[in-house]
C-alpha cells in the first residue's frame, strides 16, 4: 500500500516557525476559514462543498424499507463515509483507516445522535414500513479539515433533499413518483456544524481553525466541536493529543459558536437561492408554505 | 431535467491526484482520478507489467456486482491501451466517482442497491481516458466510446445514440463500443437480442461517432450535420479538450 | 428507564446516594498479572477493567491498521517511525452489561476508544525514547456501569506506570455531567461528578482526562446535546475530579511500591529492571 508522503524536517520546521511568528502559509488569520462554497446539483440532495482545495460531495437518498425490530416507530438513517483512493492513494478500498473511522463516528455523533433529522417522521406504517435515509459522503480531494467540510456537506445535502411523497389509504401505501407529486423535504430539527481546532506548540498553546493538510501533518492535537446556532453543543471530541489548557478549550468553544452561526446563515442563504432558482416556473406557493412550517 | 447533448469535460480538477478529469455527457457526471505508477500491493504485483486497478464508486450506496462487472470490463480494455509493460511491478490506480446519473421522474428507483447499466459505460470509459491523459500515463492510443440502442418502432429498427433511461427500457438491445485512435475496435459489449445485421449497423454508427477521420474534418469546414443518429464526434471532442488544456497550461509562454 | 431527577432537587442526592461532587469508590491494583510487563485492575464503582501492557518491544507482524497509531498522530507506518507506536486493543466482555450485546472487533465505537486511548497516552509517554518499537496495551472490560473511557484511561495509565515506561505524568480521567437536560435552560442545574450508567443515559455528560496536577486537558469527549453555557461548569468539575482521581491512583502506586520494599522484593536502590515479580 502506498504510504502518505510525510513532511520533511525542513517543511515541518518551516510551518512551525511561521506559526511562531503568527503567520500561516496562506496568510490567513488563526481563526479564519478558507473560502467555503457549497453548490447543489440538479438532483435533490446533492451538495458539493469546497473548502479551499478540500472537496467533498454528499448525496442523500431514500427508499422504503422495514424498520428495525427494536425501534418500530423510527425510520432508518445512516451516514456512509468511505474514503476512496481518490482523496489520497493511502486510502484503500474496503479497509477503513483511522481517519475514516473517526470521521464517520464524528458525523454520526454530530448529525445522527444529536437528533438533527427527525427519524420518527420517517415512519410510514409502525413496525412495517419506514423510510430509510442514507447520506453518502465522498471525499474527492483531501487538503485538510475534511471533517468540517464533510459535516457541512451532509447537513446541506439532507436539508436540500426531497423524498417522494406518500399516502396511505385503506392500509395501502402509495409512493408517488416525482412526476406525480412534488417530493417533500425531510423533517429537520436543527443544523449542527463541526468546527475543528488544531493545536500547535509544546503545550498546545497555539490554536488554529481550518488547518490545511500541511498544518494537519505537524499539529500536536486537535479538537472538533459540533454546535448548532442555538448554542447547543452536539458533541466535543478532543481525542488525545498534547494536553491543552482547559481555559483555551472554553475560548475555542466560544469562537466556534460564532463560526457555526456564520455557517448556518450561509447555508440558509444558499438553500433559499436554490429554491428560487428551481422555482422559476412559479410552483412556489405550495412549496414555500411547506418550508415555512 | 434537461440533458445536455454535447459532452463537457475539464482536466486536472483535483489538486492532489496525479491526474484527474471531470466529464459530463447525457446526464452523467463523473469525476475520475488517476494515481500512478505507484507501488503495487503484493497481491496485485505483476513481475512484467503494471497492474491497472479500476474502482467504480456509485453516488449513493455501496458498489455491488454491477460495479464489479463494469470495473472488470474497463480494466481489461484500459490495460490494452496503457503501455503497461513500461512499468513492471507498479500499479496504476483509477478511481471513477459517479456524481450524477440521469434521473427518471417516472420510476422510484431502489437507490441502495446502486444499479448501473450499460449506458454509463462510455461515460466511465471516456472519463478514465481523459484522466489517464491528464496524469500523463503513457498510452498506445487514445480511445473513444459510445452507446447505441436498437429500438423497434412500427416494425422498423431504429438506432438511438446515447439513449435515455426510458429508451433503454424500451430498447431491444443495447451496445457499447469503444475504438482506439487507430480505428481499432477495443470494446464491444451487447445486451439483449439482435441479429448480426443489426450489430453491423450499430458498429457502423458507433464507428462514425468514435472515429471520424481527421481529413474530413479539415477539408469540409464542419458541415452542419442534421443526421440525428450521428451524435457527437467523440474523437474531435477528446482532441479539443486536450488542446484547450494544453493551451491554458502553456499560456504563459 | 427514566431517571427520577425530581428526587435530586429535594434531597440533593443522586440515584446511588452520592452528592454532586462525590466520586464513586475507586479501587485499583497494579501488578496483577505476573507474565506481563505491566498490569493493573481498576474499579470505578461497578465499572471494572483490567489492563495488560507489553513492551516497548519489537513490532510484531502487522495487524489491521486502526488499532495502533503512532504518537505523532497521522504518521503511519507502524514500527517504522521515530516514535514508539502505542497499540491499544479494547475488549468489552459479553457479560459486562445487562443486555449482553455482541460487539464485533470492528465496532467503530471500540475503534474510536482505542484510538483515543492510544493518542492520549502517547502524549504522556516518552515514546521518542523507543524508536521502531511498539507498546501494546490491552484492556479488558469486565463490568460496565458508565464512565468507560475514563476507567480505561486510568487503568492504562496505571499499567504503564507498572511497566516502567517513562512518562511525563499520570493521565487521570473522570466524567462530569449536568442535572439539566439539553432542552431546559434552567440556571439552577448542578454539575455532577462521575456519572454511572443510568445517569450517562439520561443526562448530558463529558469525559475529561488531564495530565498530572495541571489543568491541561488531554481528552475531552462530549457525546450528548448540552447548552454551551453548561460546558464551563461541567469542565471545571471534571478537571477537579481528575485531580482527585490522580491522587487516588498515585496512592495506589506508592502503596504498592512501599509494600514491595517491605516485603523485600526489591532492595532500596536496585534498578527496576532487575526486580523480581512478587
């Protein structure tokens, strides 16, 4: 298996020394993200996120299945993250690396366990039929901070997604095709976003947001904080690494909250633009009523 | 959904891969990355030639037998055009990520068993060739591919180039053909029942699309073609894409 | 099983009769396994874990990628690196909890635990002294009643001390929670120390691990929804709890050392390498 190219001593020194002088290689400030951009596909539920040179594609899809026996009233919701050799040749197909496991756990905790998607609304017939929603995350290019980009892509894809409309009459479930009835959005409760801090220095005293690959390779620790714009923490993960002062972690959380509010506003704006673009025909009346609820 | 008839492509879209391409045609959008030649794993290592590894990843769901089938077909045909003997014990890794497929508003598809069909093959093939070119992997020839469906309409057989999902459902047979730039037939896969005569027609149509002679292009100043079955000129497309890319890269000169 | 939180506000006592700032009983032993380089057994209330450390030693045949990570973080390549690799394996016994769930080896939750422990201890152990080698830590969970990650980290720290691997300081961990649910915005919520399983299910909580006596946090894991304002209180209680835990495990190590001297297993001044097992 080809190995990931590790930074040489000189590169390592260069990045670190620049950081000591409060300089980043791309001359960003410490708490500044690279330009974040999200685009939606022609289909519903496809979101492409680019964060600098990092690029992530998320696609949401839904089908009708049988609910789990122990949760007859809930739908099925899963997030699939498989890193392909496209992101880096060191990722192998069908063999999860540590990065992949941690990424999928983080997304799971941030989006699924925090109850962002109302899984009860996915239930069609209790114990027999439910929607199974799945989000596939594809990392196309890995230039650092895949976690934040993936989380944003997942949330964007799910909020953009429309599942086919259904009706139950006399115990018979009908799933309408998009041609028959306009698909409906998912029951969405809140939008969590991840903000990842990277720590540098002997005691982890320097904290940077949105590290690039080069910075990620020389960092001594990281902490991913997931929040929504209401100021609720969905998860925090500082999984080891060099210990960092508790006070710094609290400051990081406060800054993360302002970033999450920015993300939230940006995504709302983009989704509104997309609805407007699709509604050129003027079928907007019923759709907007749906969305305001 | 509007399906653009003309193919579109961009080269070197991914910053970290050795070579990459994004290609969209007839509703399919595919991104490919090529890494190589890189160190092969022990089990893939071949003492005399490079191993070509093709991974097809569907947009939603995990790949199944259909993807494996597409991978094996692509792998064997790409091995033919890549100069694999130049890189013994190495690996050339091609990852094809499907981003979107033409939607069918009239059917609710089972999405999790991501099912791919024949009509995606030319798009995959074309993207792979573009990505290989972008990665500067030495090749014997370039190649172009096309899909043709035979539909019976009022007892008459009709050929449709780049059929839509509905047309494929109604079609009697679907054929995928690929030609090298030396006008050799590289790949022929067929599905459904058809006669030898029909296949010959399909062959001629596909060949016209894939291997339009260069001289004709230069001589007859691009006569507007209203023959519908003719479809786009793939070889010219491949060429112009690369020319654009090279021109852009060498702009500073 | 709904937790009767109303009782708390009346008597200020938790389900198991503790006050908000009380740890559960922590009982620990080191040097429990004669055959291993280092070993420990730790109980935090009803959470019981066993730890065995082997190494630093030459890396064995390559295992599946995730279990072991070198302390450098992303630096792959097992024993090839300049630092020792800390390979952690966690096994949760089937009989450890009431509902006897089968947990596969590739359960992502377990893989995450392993990677966390590896990277938390990697930051404290002087891994740079043992290039091209592996320190393997295997943890067995015998009984499960909340604060799993904290118990695992404490047990691993003790076993590493027993194995005599040079380290900066103890990595001590404990959990902290808050009596309010995420929805309630009440200011009266009290932070709680050291959650048991029942509290972990019902209340927001986090796991903190600190290095030695400092306020420096090596691990901070929060897996439940909680108001951002709650974090400070929980973190403060957690960090304070870690100091208490550190005191307890420090005493365990010192007691054991003293006993070994008394029993004459080691003479004063003898290097630890020549020490016989008791």
